[in-house]
C-alpha cells in the first residue's frame, strides 16, 4: 500500500494550491513530485469534463466509480459510453460487500447517512487504500458545503485534488462544447447532480445543481468528501475491483 507521510502531503497541498485544471493534474500525475493517484467520479452530469482532463494526461490512470447498487440505469450506460469515448483503460467499479448491501437494503428511507456510509464511504476507503491522492470533480459553484472548498486538501493522510474547484458553470459548458463531450442522458430531464435513484430528483429553474440531492433534508453530501479516508477506517479489506465493467 502506498501512503505518503502527513508532512509530505501537507507540503504538496500547499505547493499545488495555486494550480488548477490540467496544470494541477499534470503536476500530480507526471511532475517531479508525482504521487500514486486515482480519479474518483460519479459519472454524473459534469464528470465528462474532469475525465477528459485526466484522459488528456494519462488515459491509463486508475478511475474509481462507486456502484452503490442503486444507480440509475442511465448512469450505468453512461459509464460505458464515456469510458469508450475518452479511451479510459482502467475504470474500476467498487461497491459494498454483500453484508453491507444486505444491511443497507432500504435504509435510505430511514437513515440516509448510514446508507451512504455502507454503499459509498466504506467501499471508497477500500478502493482508495493503494493511493496517495484522489482527484474529484467538486466545484465551489455547487454551493452548500463546497462554496469555500480549497483546490487541494489533506484528509486522513490522502491528498484530495479538485482541479475544477474554481470553474464556473460557463467554464463547464464551454468545455463540453469545445471538446465535443457526450452528456449524461438524464440531464435533458432536468437532473443536474446525479447519485442514487431513491435520493435524486430533477432540479427546478433557479435551484442550485445539488438541490436535487436528498431534497427536503439537511443532508447535502454523501460523506465520501467529508469523512476521513484513513485506511484504518475501513470495515473490511479491499475486494478485487471490476475493471471496465459493472457489477
């Protein structure tokens, strides 16, 4: 298992904090202080922009997608479509163990935090274990807890890189147009932030993108970006991934 020490992680976070987009990814993936790194993505409505940046630097970079067992069928299809379009070669699906899946069942109806913990956080902790850093697609423009987020931060010894943190909605739209990127099929139906189907709805005109996640609840994050990803937090060892496929 690769794991940089906390001092090194803090130093890199400070050094890379002024970078964004391709420049940040290039430093972390190919630069003189490159680290063991993977991209984490939901294959949601903006994921194509992040993954296009990754593919332009290294299409063989590990890409982690969490299959919670409650993804929209359209998301499953989009994973295949976008993977092929960008030529990504190391997309690995990670999901809950059978025991976690059984415990979760319809837990989303009564305890959404626990449900996310079982379906997303625990699988990510296992999948992230070999890496020093994770790339994600969060942006300050998403609002809520993301409004003041840094471009690079350290969580549980893992560096988190958000190369799109400072990008506006217009920047995202421009990237789709300039790069000819395929759209998530649910976007045309009003979905702007897409997670599990029981907890996601289309947004209304004027609402922020993430207003459709856990609508009516105070919850705005699933936990994968807000909880520690320290290896000792994992409930069970990493199970083999499913490269370029879906469970």
